[in-house]
C-alpha cells in the first residue's frame, strides 16, 4: 500500500510540475506576445507621427519657397533689375534666414533650423527622438506652372522607451504655383511701368476653330500665358534669362497697353521673350486679328497657335 501511495504522490508531483511548466510557459508566451503587440502598436503610432511630420514639412517648405520668391520679386520691383543668381539667394535664405546678407522678417520661421526645431518639439510630445542630418535643400522647375521646393535629408528616429528605431534617407517636395506671381520680364523691360500677373490660358489647342479666332483674341486680350518649350521658364525669367526651357511659358505683348502708357511700340512679333529682346524675327499679321497683332513662326509658332492658314 505504501508503494502505491508513493507512486500516486510521484504522479501528482509530476502533474503539478507539468501544470506549473505550462503555466509559466503560457505566461512567458503571453509576455512575448504582449511585448510584440506593444512594439507593433508603438511602431504604427510612430509611422503615423512621421506621416504627419512629412506633411507638415511639405507645408513648411511651401511657405519657405513662396516667401523667398516673394522677396525676389520685391527686390526686382525695388531695383528694376533681375536677380543674378536665384539659387544662391534661395540657399542663403533657407539656411540663414537672410536675403542678400540682411535679416528679413518675412523669413522668420522658414529656415531649415526652424523646420527642424518644429519637428523636434512635436516629437517630444510623443516621446520620440528625431535627428535630421545631411540636409540638402533645392529649388527647381519641372513643370511650366509650378516651382518645386525640396529637401533631401537623412532621418533618424528613436522611441525613447527603446521599443523601435530606424534610419533612412528622405526627400520631401512642395509645389509652389507660379500663377500667384508677376512676370518680371514685363516690369524690367518697361522700366517698372507695366506689370503682368501670370495666368494660365484655358485655350491650349483650342485657339482657333476653323477661321474663328475668338479664343485667340481672348487669350491675347486677357494677357494669358501658354506653355512652350522654346520659351523661358518662370525661374529663368527671374534672372532675365530668356533662353528656351522645357518648362517655358510665353504670352503676347498687348501693344495698345504700351501705347496708353506712352511706351514706344516696336514693329515685331508680340511673343514676349521675342518682343523684349534684340531678336527680330520675320513676323505675320493674321486674318480676324487686329492689325497690331503680329506673330513669328520660330519653332512652328504659327502652328502652335493654329493660325498657319490665316496668315495675311
């Protein structure tokens, strides 16, 4: 009987050990699962935070780019001359908050340092540490109607509770529409007498229907702009560079407007970058258009504006 009791005791002990093992194992597994879920949730919240950071940076870059272009245009208005090197002005302004060596109130809060501080302050609220390095700001034009303001940088992110961290290269871009600005070509070429805001034409490929030139007349009278890769871009115009650009734009000079301001009228093509240059191309009058309207055929311009069959 004693041996049976001993065996039962051993069995019960073994069962107890197994149960305890299962309990502890389950607890360990549960802890691991819990930690993994906790880490996963934290990573998801950090991803969400970084997404909002990227959107915020995009907005801040837009503001920086817009204000720098605004200051450049203000400088052109003040001096009556073009900017020599737009990119160097952009780099100075976004790095230092200065414009041609002078502090400008317009640039407050728009520098790379301001953008980084703003991000770090937000990160503190989420118990996240952020470091931004290798910052390379740039401005370029890859579209006739938008200027791209961008920032390439290395981003290091670490959760202060050490649940997650990563490092990666980033590129944030913002698009600044040029239709909110004036064309410096008119202002400088008329000694500050005439300014013209850039407005995109709605008549591209629909200037003339058969022999109806109504849309072309509207385009000219409303002083609208069209894309033409043989014309200078907006950024080029800020520097007085009228060489062709893939993202070039052009308009027609409205000579009655010049006459009203007692400005001399030239007998040449009214395409703005031609009219205000030393270049004098063969030009034509067009049936249905006013006698003062003249256009050249450089790079098939007659075809672009659909008037090749209406030349007088």
